[in-house]
C-alpha cells in the first residue's frame, strides 16, 4: 500500500506541477496578448471615430454642394434673362405706328390699288437692313395680293414713313394684312 500511496503522491505532484505550468503559461500568454488586444481595440475605436468625422464632413460638403448647385442654377437663370434683355435691346425691332391700308378703286382707266401708309420704327439699337413690309390681301377666301414693300435700311432708334400704292387687278378686297420684317407686329385691317 505504501507503493500505491507513492504512486498516487507522485501522480498528484506531477499533476500539480502541470497545473502550475499551465497557469503560468496562461498568465504569460494573457500578459503578452492583452496589450495587443487593447491596442487593437484602441485602433478600431480611433478608426471608427475618424470614419464618423469623415462622414460628418462629407455630409457638410454635400449640403454645401447642393446649396451651390441651386444657387448656380438661379444665377444662370438670371444671367440668361439679362442676356435676353440685352439681345432684345440691341437687335433691330420694327414696330408699325399708325400704319394702315385702304382699298382704292378709282374710275377707269386708273387701276385699283391698296394704299399702305404710316410709319415703321426701329426701336432696337442695331440697324435693320433690308427692312420689308409684307402685304397680303383677299377677296373673300381668295388670295388676291401677296407682295412686299421694301423699306431699305432703318437705323436703330429711327423710323421711316410709308406711302405706297400696291396695284392689283380684280374685285374689291375684303381683308388684308400688313406686317414688317425682320421683327414686327402683325396688324390686320379689313373693309
């Protein structure tokens, strides 16, 4: 029995030494790896903070960009409107002033004519070259007259008088239209 006690005692001592070695090894491993784990946690926390900061900056920049895009569109619209105003002031623009027409049927042997008279003004700044009056006249639904009256050149801010007789054969006119070009207002007269 004393042999069994010896065996048991040496097994117990061996097991105790093994346990002590395992505890010491485990403590050493914890001592070695714990700073690495803590360092990794610190780096992860720092990176998460940086990501959060960058996302906040990104959101601020996106808000700024959206505001600038809206402001840019608004400014572009204003610039386009101003450019259109400048263009309309510079371009020749003809308007008719007291421009009228009368169907005249004098006794034979004189020919019938449409008397067109009044003024055409260039209210634009640029010169209107080859300014023209267009004349159409009808007898009922039939186009009887389709012609032009050349006004020549009208400087910006000036006018020309019109006093033309447009001769035509046929029946009395029932309606006519006279308008100017390059840019004018369409006027209609009729009997």
